[in-house]
C-alpha cells in the first residue's frame, strides 16, 4: 500500500527552526474559545503567556502555543500526567475545531468519508494547523496504520488525542498509541474497530 506523505516545511532564514514556527490563531480559538472556554485565573494565565483571545494577530509563535498548552494542562487537566493531559487536550482541540466554520464542514463530512479517507487527509489537516510538521501515514493492515511525524518540538500525545477524536467522528472505536519518541520525531500506531 502507498504511504500518504506531506513533506514541505517552511523556515525563516537565520532562525532556529522551532523559533520560526507560527501557529494560526484558529488553533487557539478552537481549543480555548470553543472547547475549554477559560475564565478567571485560567484566562489570565493564558494572557500572561502571550495568548489573548481578543488578539488580532492571525498567527502566534509556537512558544505561545506551547505555553498555552501548559496552562491548559494545569487548569483543565489537574492531576493528570503530562502525556495523559496532552491526549485529553488533543481531544478537546478537535471538538473545539468542529465548532468553527471550517470544522463544521469537516464534522459533517467525516462520517461520510470513513476512517481511511479521513486518515488519508490528515497531512492536509495537519498543515492547516502547523505547516512545519511532516506526517507520513502508512497502512499496515485492515484498520491499522502507522504515522511517522517529524516535528522540531513534538507533542505526540496531543496528536494521538487529535487522531483518536478525528476517527471517532467517522463513527469507529479508535486507539492511537505512541510507538516511538525521539527529540524531533515520533511514531504512532492507529487502530480502530467498527462501532
């Protein structure tokens, strides 16, 4: 079977790769404004690390995204280990994204597309949120794929949560496991059963 590959990356000249990465505001809006809806100390902590929901900037630095996720782990997932909290936040991210204009279209189409066609489109969806990442998907057997992700600043458990929730939208029972972790890459095993 043929792998689905998305290999383009963009980097600002003269900057270390992770410092040149920008994250679209819609990523923040999906997770925070639509899913988690922070208020009080949670909202203030987000402003303190550089995310203000009233910002007019279309993109924010990766460092602000990472710091915002750390704030979310503390406020929305207290008591969970970092990996478990990241997986939960990945699930929330998809649910929040599904409430945006583009996300509503995806949410309506997902059950019609099915699990394999949604997975095949993940490289495109991933680039919409982080154009610096590279995702290679390889079907292994029926209802099992492997994903290899190259990311200068990886969060494999967050992406595993995203993938599980995307697959749930296709009306299957998914399980995504982190197989390998490296400094700038990771591998995920994606499996599902029919609901």
